[in-house]
C-alpha cells in the first residue's frame, strides 16, 4: 500500500575517536523511511577519505542521449579554463541510467572551482545536457533516480566508509524526477545538503543568486539552500553554524527588546543578509568540509518547525533524521532528542557534538526519559513471559499488516496484545473501537492511535508525530517523548506523556457532549501549544524541571487562536510567549507617537519599556485609558478572542478535576507518590482559558 | 513626454467598489474599521473585481499549496516590518504616504504626520510645510523622505531629478543616507545601470510614476531596476543587496497593488490617493475633524497591513521583506502580452517549462 508522504533525510558523523561510518548503516537508515520517498530520486553524500590536496573532484551527470555533444562541450570548457585534468566515465545503472563523468582538476582555488562548475552548469542546458553533481576535494555526491537501495547499489555505497554521511529519499513536489539532477543531495563548493520541505522564499533566493553569478538552477528549492550556505561561508567568510542560523532566521519578536545588543545583532544580520533567510517548511541536514580539515554535520529546522527533525547519539556516532525510527534501526539504544523550531545542530569530527539544536537542559531531559523508556524491557523477556498469541512481532511488517493482526487478535477475544520490534510503522491502532489494551515496545511511526475510540495504547518508547489525532476515547500512554502535533483535534480520552513533546501540541483540541479530552505532558513542549484550542485540558508539568529555578516549559505562541478549553502550565509563562503579539518595536513607536501628540508623557513611555514585555494587560497597568484605548488597535481584531492568563495555585475545583489524572500519571510512570500533592497543591501554574462575554 | 496611458482616469482606477472598500477599512463607512472582511463562497461581502487598468492587474498571486501551508496571519506570525538604509530605518510595514496635496491645515497636518509615524509608515514629501511639522515634532527615528538638494549630473539623455534624504538620525549618529529619485522610465534605469559608480553612492532608488517625465508604469520600471541592479557587482554580492528600491504612484489602489510591487522588487511602496479617498478627504461633505482624520488613517493603514498579511499568509510567506521582495515565483500572469511579462520576468500561469 502506498503512503503519500514527504521526503526523508538522514545524516551521521563519527565522534572524534570512533571509526568511520559504513555505507551499509546509512542505506539501512534511509530505507527505514522508504515510505517517505518515491521512485523519483534518492542519493547519498559523504566525505572523501583521502581528500585531494589542492585538486577538485568534479562529478558531472551526462545525459546519455546527448553524450557526444555534452562531452565535447565539457572538454571545450576545460581546455579554455584549466591547466590540467584527469577524466573517466561510468555508466550508472539507476532507474534511468546515465553517464557519470569524474574529473580531477588541478591547481584551482575554491572560487575558481566554483566558477568552473557554474560554467559547466550553464553550458549544460539546466541539466538536460549535463550538470555538476559535486565539485570539491572533500565532498562526494552519489545520486540517481530510484529508491535509496537502488541508487546505493548503482554506486556500491554499501562498500564505502566515511567520516560523515547524508542520505535522502525523495517525494517531489515542485520539480520532476525523471533525471538525477533533481535528486538530493545538492552540493555547492564544500557543502552538500538534503532537504525535506517546500520553501516559500524560493523565488527571492533565486533572485539573490542571480546577483551572485548563478545563472543556472535546476528549479528546486533544495539546491538553493546549498548555494546560500556556500555563499555565506566561502564568500562571506562566516562559520558554518552562523550560516545555518542566518538561513533559519528568527522572527523579530524573538530578537529581544529593541536597542539591546541581541536585537541590534539580529537587525544587522537581517539587513546584511537580507534574502538569505529561508521561509516556509523545511528540515535540512548538511555536510560541510572546512578548510582546517574538520568535517561538519549540521541539521536545522524552520523557525516554526513544519517538518520533522530529530537527533541522536551513541558512543560512536551522532545522527540526524526525519524520524526517530531511522536512528533506532541502526542504534536501538541511542539517546534521542528533537531539534527545536529554528534550532541548529552542529557536530564535527574533531569536536563531537558542538550544539544539539536545542537548549542543553532540554536535550538532557529528553535523553534521560528516552533512555529510561527503551531500557526498561527487552524483547526476549517479553517473548518469554507472554503467551505466543498475545505477542505480535512487527519486524518487517507494514502498518497495514500490523493493524490486521491486531484486529484478528481482538476478534479472537484477546484483550491485551503486545507488539514488539515496532519501528516506524504508521497508523498503529487507527480507529479501534474495542477497549483492548495494546502495549507497544519500540518506536511507532506517525499517526499512532488516530481516530481511536476505545483502545488503551501504552508505548514503551517514544512516539513520532501526530499521535492521537481526532481521538474520541480510550487512552495513549507514552513512556518516552512525543513528536510534533501530539493530540491534534483530540476530543475524548486521555493522553499521558512521561517526557517532552514537540511543536503544536494539542492544537484544535475540543470537547463535545460528555467527551472531554485530557492531555498531560510530564516534560516541556515547543511552540504553538494549544493553538486553536476549543476544549479539553492540557497540562504541562515539567517534572524534570522541578529543581530548576525559572524554567519555562513552553515555546512561543501558546494558546494562539484559542477559543475554548484550558491550558495549565506549571510555573510562570511570560506574557510574550502567549498568543501573537505586535513587535515591541511597533508598540514603542506607537507610544512615541502618542508622546509627540501629548497624549502620554515620556515618563509613561519609560514605564512601559520597564515592563520588559508588551501585552495589553501589562500596558493597562501603566497607560491612561485614552492611550490604552488607542494602542489596543495593535492588539485586537475581530477574529481573535479574549483569553485570560492567570499565574496562581490551582483552584479547588481544578484540583478536584485534575487529581485523578495526575495520580494516574504518577502511578503509571512509577514516580514518587508525594509528587501528587506537590504538583496539585504546592506548585503555582499559569492557567490560560477563553474569556466569554458573560465572564467579564 | 508622459504617455497618455499613464494618465489613468481616477474613476477607472478608484471605482465605486474600491472607494467603498477603502472607506470600510478606515471606518469612514461600516462598523469594523481596520479589519478587512474575510469572505467565502456565498457571501455578499466584498471583494469585488475591478476592470484591469495597468500591467500589474494581469498578475495573480500563486498561493500556498498542500506542501507549503498557508499561514493564518490573525493567529500566527507574518512579519511586515522592513529595514531600509542599511538597517538604520525600520518601518512597521512597507508603505510610504504622500500627503502634500491633501490640503490640510496645520493641526490636521500634525495629526496626519503623527499618525504616519505612530503606525510606522514612511512619509514622502516635497513640501516645506510638512518638513517643518516633522521638525517641530522632534521625531528622532528616521521615517521621512524629503529633498536634500538637486543633483546636476546628466545621465545619458535624461536628467536625474533630485536626491532625497531618507531618515535623519539613527541611534545618536548623524546619518543622512540619500536616495536617488527618478521618473518611472525604463531607459533611464538602463542608463543608470551603465554608471554603477554614480548609483552606488546612494542607499536607495525611488522610482516615481507621478513625475511628469515618467514614461512607463512603475511596476515595469521597478522590476527592470531590480533586475539590472542584480547584474552590478558590489563587493561580495550585487548592488541590489545594498540599495533600497522605492516605488511611488498615486494611482495605486490598495494592498493588492502594494503586495505585487514588493513581489516585483520594491522595498517600499509610496501611495497617496488611496489614503485620501479612504479617510474621506475627497468627499464634498464636511471635512472630518483632526481626531477623526487621525483615527481613520490609523485604521486604514492597519487594515492595509492586515490585508497584506492575508495575502502573504496565503502564499506561505511569514516575512514580507525577506521572503516576498523580488519573489516573482509567487506571481503568475494571465493574458499579459509576452513582451511585458518578459520585462516583469513573471511566468505565465499554466505553463510548465521543464
């Protein structure tokens, strides 16, 4: 059965004292998400084990139907442009079959090599005739048309070992897949890039590159990311992590207060590198060979994280992937965490993990929970202690086969079923109407327990994206961490997650008739918690942050567009993280205008700036009514609803409502019993709910 | 000589629908000022469709699709702020306002100036009265575009009209980056492109369709300037990366025109009549008081900003200045003569070249 999905990416780098990574590991990891791709393209990139000193390896795709014309053109360019080169060609047997010409070109600077690659590309008729796939002393690209395993076999990837790798399986959206020129990775200079997403700033980047001498592009947004990263490092002289940070960008509201150092730094970056920031959904993994001999693996997500990206490490390697199952299939006990929105992971062969792509503390919490979840059981033990009929071994089975087996067992009268060797299968437990208990050992793929009506699903591991979507009843218990979009449109039952959850948790949650959903997160969450929420209760406990003063357990834009329900977050959530607010720069400017008109005084303005955040509630404490009424235009519109934000202890009725659920949470995850009272009675919470007109 | 085609008839440009729409935004009409109606099939509310009158009207926005989701600008972030003059000038939205011919008395003029400043738009003027009002306000942040003097150098057969100052002070430093203003004329842009040394002295190029020597629609000239400036190298990048492009036309009608001009390369779009009509200054009835004037202008500008956010959100754009500027990929043209679409470098809808 075909699952229409989106591209899959994978990257791995060895740690400083570890051996090189085998190509077979990389193929296995990218094949684990074969369903994310299609037959329309796959590829690999790796660091050459013996870099060519001052020589460049050009890999050039030659269209076999026009081989004579292409080769003549290529040689003509080389004769005019370089002093010496070696040349050999292979026939690559991917799904289309093409000629790959390798050139070793001597005595070139990086800039000259870049210029030569552009000349070949321009003569190559946007790839219809020929196209440079990579041109670097270090970075090699092997890509073609087909699934990853087919392309790997065409290039004998399993026989290669390297310090660092990228891999990609492609689901084309805006460009075709009949030639390998559209496959990933894309390489420019000493960078290579794989990408999942669709960049809305594509056209702006094309114009930018037009002004930087790039006259030929194959027409995919992914290629432009490689060009941008190359420009920022080779031409602008930035470090690779700085380059990635510019590409991910930061919204102005995250620059801090105007006139602070942070704000000014971002203002300079936005102005200087205007047009370099990528917009729209993307997750990217990249390899970079620095001229000091260090090799980098990087991974970064867009600032709202519309595409999945996780990272992991074990004793030998650091991994990045679209899905956790990719890491688990090559390193079952790896410590795994997710990259935060706009986060940049940096790892190098000489330094190891430099930056994890999120706050160190959050990474440690996620690692700890993940480790506990995967190390509390073994498949052998389960098989020994459970009757054969109650265990389904999911190894090698599709989600469809797994679900059919679950239904068969339920029909046969079983009420407790254990699934072992689960790794990446999507839709497990979808639409179950029987109150069976399903224990999952491993990493279920996206869309676990969607439309679930009655089943109780307990996962001894972490879960990926879109769990419990449109669930009406039953429960989902997760002993590890959860990915993005957890509990979307959840409208009944209970979801308990021991660890952290990702972006857009509980969006569009709702309640109806006697159905009221509860979603309890033991750790923390990223941006857009409870966006468009219409009912039910979300609770974020931050149990592993209890001893950390001032911990903030949520990202930006909490309760944005909320129209109902309740969000309860332990600790104080700063106003600036709630909803969508105008930028402080706009607010201050508006108030300066009121000073000019004499509506408020300079002292009023100074008091506002001392607030350190700009909410209407905060302004109401400082500004006179006439000024408040005027500036409220920036905050209000007819489509957003008023919400209340209170920092306080839970009320008696809230304690009564939440107590059974918190008790169940503590018992399920075997936490200290005294935490129940501490959490319910001692701790203060930020409570967010919709204010209706009659509540004024 | 200015071709007749540029002298668009006001009734063709600002149809009764347009006028009503602008007044709805400002609150001169209706009860939800500042909030553009969002409609769907079956609604009797606007929008209306105007007869095309200029090349920009044949351009359509190529919206978001399933893999590039749209953004709800009311509940998610769409940034409209722009940074000009090398980052020294920050505006809340890419809009400039010309009020010189509005016939305002001193106090009303002060209200309009203060409103433009408050809302974070630029103010274009060649009027000493307006400059004096700004000076009297003691405004410190740069937001006014006003003449500094004339330049006497000829370029080709044309004369550069004037240099303009954009901003006066920034962060305590005396900075007067200058902007070169020219009529909307493609041949003049081509001449300037042959003199990179001259044009690189400025931080911005303002293309003014209202100038009597204009020969081309501002969208065509802006697009050409955007393209040509990218061909001029400047240090590591192109001159376009350092130079702001400002478009000015008093016959631009609304956020749709502003959106498209940004997509064709403008950093800032200066409008006039649409605001005057929106706030009710062109009506024969009693003139609004300065308070009403200020309120309406504020709502109108916020309404335009929200409409631009809706358009950007529909195209999956979360940062106007970074993502929308020169992003011709987000446009498609329909039935536009090939020569003009080539000049604009906008693809025809429905044509796939692989």
